[in-house]
C-alpha cells in the first residue's frame, strides 16, 4: 500500500477524524484490505486498540456516495443491520463505517444450515422492501429503459465481444423479440425498494446471529421479486430447483399476507413471474461478467458464467413464449461458449 496514494490519504483522514471526534478510540494500528468489489469502491479494515472500523475509498467521480449514506441511514431506521456511517469526506469520497465483521453469508451456506439462513434472509428482504422512502435521496425508478439496457449487455458484451458471435437477421430478431417479451412481463409486476445486488456475498453473519446487508447504494424502486431472484438463484452458489421454489413460496406467503400482491396472483402465477424476472437478471449478469473481464480486467467473474448460463437455459425452458430464445441459446450460444471454455458445462441440481 506504500504507493497507493488514495489508501494513504484515506488512512490519514480517518486517523485525523478519530483524533478529533473519538480520541478514546485510539490510534489506527493497521489498515488491511477487506475487498474491492465489481465497482471502483474499496474497503479497508482499520484495527484500533479496542475494535475496528471499515474505511471506504469510493471516488465520487465513479461512486454514488450520497445514495449510500442516505440509504444506510434509512435501512437502519427500519431496524435493519446496515453499517452506520460515522464520517464522510465528500470531496475525496472517503467514508468511515461501523464494522459488520468478516463473516460473509456465502461460506456458511451448507445443506444443513441453508434453510434457516435463507429464511432469515427472506425475512430481512421482506422488511427491506418496506423502505420505499429514503430521506435525502430519491430512489431512481427501474424503468423500461434501464431494464432493457441491462438486457442488451448480453448481446453487446457476452455474445459479440466475449464469444465473437455475429447474429443473423433472423437470430437478432429472435433475441430482440424475447427481450421485449421479458420487459413487458417485468414491467407489469408490483414494485418496491430493490437492493439490486442482494445475494450471499453482500449479506453478513453478525455475532448476535442477525444478518447485515451491504452494497445497497444502487437501490431503486422496481420489481418486487428482483432481489428474491438475486438471492435464491445466486450466481455464486446453486441449490435444487424444488428447494428454491419452496423458498420462493415461503416469501410469496409473507408478501401475500401483507396484501402486497394482486389478489389474482396465485402461487403458480408467482413462480412464473420469478422465471421472467430470472431471465432479465441473468441476461444482464452474463453481459456484466463479460464486461468486467473485457473492459475492467476483472477475470474472477469468468468462473461464475457457467452457472449463470445454466440458470438462464433452465428458467426460460419453463416459458413457452421464449422457446425461440431457448433454441437460439441451446443451438448457437451455448456451443460457442463451450468452444471457448470447454470446462464451462454446469448441470443444475
């Protein structure tokens, strides 16, 4: 870190703030890298004599820090375990946060623990969706343009740039028609607070047994089952389809009891809506993972593409209207992917 000017500036700022506002916390003993995510945001753990803090390097030219600060406060006001923001240096994009620890949910998800942990996560999601008003910040709307632009990443980054495919006029029409069908279905869903990256790497197991939530700065108002899909069809871990549907129905019963869904939406309708939402999200994710590699040099996400591609093939197979897209994926896209990545075949449970 000796040549990392921003990290050095972050540490100096944090130490000065502590000395001014909480001298009793003591001097920063060390500063350790915690993680750098898919964005430009970086997290460091500051070790103090009697505890720790999280220091964040979030360059304002790239990161939406006002949203992070406002949403963190709103989630905490709703009783959720989001990190408290102690300090924020607006111009530099430095933040000092409460440390939620280092126990990410993902490694704790085992066959004998996953049911309890996912039900706990679904209860957290249920409460988070009530946070539709964020004082000091207006949640953007997950509108038609944004949803469609996300799906187009699949063509532009995954098909064209990553796989080197050039679709024929007929194939392009099949894809375009499928994206329009998905968009219409997704736009017709009830809306609420959407985290947009609600999964096992952004949930923390806290010492008191509760779950904490991170990386919510891109939250919007959008489809009610987007975060549900993000959690249960996680790009980083897979569970049997029948078990996933049981968790989906557990959530359905919670939101249905609260009157958040139309009375006419049956369990079958709900499960079908989840397939449509899954298709939108996984088309987007494939494009993003390819872009992270090709544009940003982040190759770590390439290993997660096989599972996401398997999800996509599976979920659209249950939607007759998307049969042409399924055939295109099966006959053209998947073979092209396996040509590039021969070890990229994944069978769902």
